[in-house]
């Protein structure tokens, strides 16, 4: 028996040693082998622009190198890509950019930022070419900036206007006995509407319609300029689905050439003056960006502008690349505020909101920082509800025309299982020493007194939110309240209402920060750096992230969305300053 135990111990020891050795080699390679992975950019090259692996503006950095080494996420953010495109404009080795079957998951404001960078790239006299087997509407928006647009002969074009669908769960709750108790302020605060009704309210329909029309208008204005087709004509095309086939798309001047991919590549060879029998030099945008990051020459100035990225839901805790946590955000703002080399702060926000408490804590740090140096906000795809809460007191606020912002309103939501437990024969009773000693019990019908106290808290947070906005935007409480109530606006609408100062992207916000701080020669520094411990690091292994994909494949995308929406609602803690609905624009 002892012999078998020794054999087993030896086998386990060898296995553990092999595992540690394997991961050790990977770690050493990841940490010390970065420079060797740089790709040589050869003369007469073309950048292949495929953004399918890019999701966030900021890819993040971590205090623990193990997290970075084993993360399955790309370490390149969209802002890195845009900086690389700007560098390519003056790179003698780069002759053009090829957008080849680019299927991205970027938001509208992000697509606008890339589009603007490509528009500027073309000013150098270099070409931008686009080819796709089929164009989704959002992908076409980005591709339409190209000098020449190709479409596969058996492909298709989606150009039909915008729509958004909202799921409702009232009957589902009644059938299951699981009810979401809702306490809210704001007639437009319809983040909770799916749990109260089976159809959309007039107020919600009003704001979604206005939102979609505003976003669509910003899209067609850009396309009209690039394709030399009037906005009126583009709306007629969308209404009649007049570009649904390659031939129709070409007839409507939305594409230039119907051809297979080999013809597209031959056209690029001709532009590069490369023999048709030879391959032309190309480099992927990710490789080019990585090369740009690792070979960029540092500036000779000590002046810095801090760019603090706030992306994702706002929650308590440390936060992550896709979660705005009070830990990393407050630490970053304080560090940038106290660093004498940092002359100004740019807060880049891409968030639908979340915890009202965390939003207020971040708001407070911005208030303190603003007393020391300028704080300029740049809004991305979203800066709504809690996302606007943390923006409202900045020195200046920039938004894109198609940014979704506003949503000044709050709500509380409490899952209640009393109906389900009663059906199953489970009952709950409390014994208390005082009248209000008991906490909320999800297995008993909600107490009206408890509900009234909670509503009091919601009203207080709403009043605080509106007061912060009024002070930050130099408006009266009544003026803010009139455009608040949870109503969402696009950036162009928010500008008219005084909720933002200027229309522009991140670069415009950085330039304004430099102007306000009176510095002309500066570098930028990205925040935050996330603190992860050893246990959290394990979550970054590739095999730890397959569950979501597996479930989606088994039950389908729409069913997965419904489950995730219910799950998120059940996890809401405390009063929420969150987007008034989960918008899914198609």
C-alpha cells in the first residue's frame, strides 16, 4: 500500500512539475519575448484592416504580469489602432489600407472614430480599398469611407434603416412566480419596464424613436459625403430596400465594383505597381499597431495628459477592462491629480451606467481633481445615466453625434420569489425585535412600508443626481429635471440641451485638455492599471471563457440575451443609475 502511495505521489509530482514548467516557459516568453514578436513592415506594403478582435477603446494593463501573460484578450485597444492609422499616414512603407471582410462588433461612436481616422489617412494621397462578401449595415458605414468599394457577385447588402427590439417579461414572471419589485423615479426610466409590462410604453417608444432617428441621420450624413449621394436618396434606398443585391447596390452608387476577391487583389497590385503574378506585401492592423506601440519614439517632454478609460457597467469593487469599479477609477484619478507631470485629465467614458453609489464616489474624485487641473470628458458609444453622472462636473464635455447619453434617472429593483415559493409549498416568516428590524425578504410579498422607505432613497439619489448636473452644467434644478426623468439623448441632441459642450472625438478632448492646461508639448499616459490577485488571474485562462460561447451555441443568441438580461437585473445591488433600456440596434 505504501508502495502504491509513493508511485501515486511521484506521478502527481511529475504532473505538477510539468504543468509549472510549461506555464513558466509561457510566462517568460510573454514577459520577455515581446520585442522579438515585432513584425517588420516592408516597403510598398498595405495594411489589412480587420477589427474583429477589437472591442474596447482601452485594452487595459494589470499590476500582476501573470494576468497580462495569460489573458486571452488582445492587448491592443481601439485607441491604439487609431493612433497606428495616423502614424501610417506618414509611414513611407505604407501605401494604402485594405478593409477586407471586416466584421467588427464596434459601437457606432467607435466606428465613427475609425472612419474619421481613415478619412484623414486618405488626405495623404494614399488609398483605402474595401471588399466584402456581404455588408451588414454597420460594417458598410465604416467601409463607405473607402475610395473604391467592392462586393462579391453573390453577396448582399444590408441597408434598411435602424430598429431596436426590447424583451418584456411580465407574463413570464406571473407564470414562474418570480417577480422583480421595481421602485423608480422618472417617467422615461424604462430599464425596469420589461418587468412591469408586456408592451412598450408611449414614453419609451418616443425616446427610442427619437434616438434611432438621430443616430441614423448622423450615419447617412457621413455616407452621403463619402459616396456623393444625397441623404434624401439614401433614405429612399433604405425604405425600398433598393440596395439588397450587388447589382442594385451598384446601381444606387453604394458600391463601385462587383467582383470576386482575386479581382480586388489584382486592383491593389496595380496600384502598388506589383506584377500580377506576384503577391503584394501586407501587414495586419494588429501587427502594425503592435509594431507601432513597441517602436514609437518617446517624446522629450515631461508634461503628460492622463487618459482615464471608464468602460462598461459601473459596479463596486476593483473593476476590470469592461467594468468600471470604484477601486481602479478612484486610484487612477487620485494618482493623475497628485502627479505634477500630469497637466490635465481626459476621462474617456463608454458606459450605460450602473451603481448610483459608485457613480457618486467617482463623481467626487473628479470634483476634487477639477480643483487642481482641468478634467475633460470624451464620450464614446455610451455615457448614459451613471455614465453621465461621472461626466457632468467635468471642465468640458465632448460627445460624438451618435453617442447615447443623458438618462438622468434612478431606480431600485428587488427580485421577489414569494409567488414561486408558494407554488412549491415553501413559506417564510420573520421574528423581529423592532418594527423595522427585518431586512427585505425575497420569499415574502414586499412590505409597503419597506417599499416607501426605499422609494425615499430613490428620490434622494435622483435629487442628488439632478443637483450635480445642475451645478456642473450651470443650469437650474428645474431646467435639468425637465430634460431628465431618465430620458436618453444622442450627442447631437445633448449639445442643443446643454448636456455636452462640443461634438468631437477623443483627440478633440485631448486637444482641449492641452489648451486648458496651457501645454503644447506633451505625451499621454493611459489609466487605469487593474490590481488582480492570483485567484482572479485564473479567470483569464482561455478555457475559463468558453462557457458563454457554449451556452449561446446550445440555446441560441436571442434566448441567451433574455437569460442574461434577467440575470443582470437579479444582480442589481442598491439604487441604480442605469440606461433606461437595453438597446440592441440593428
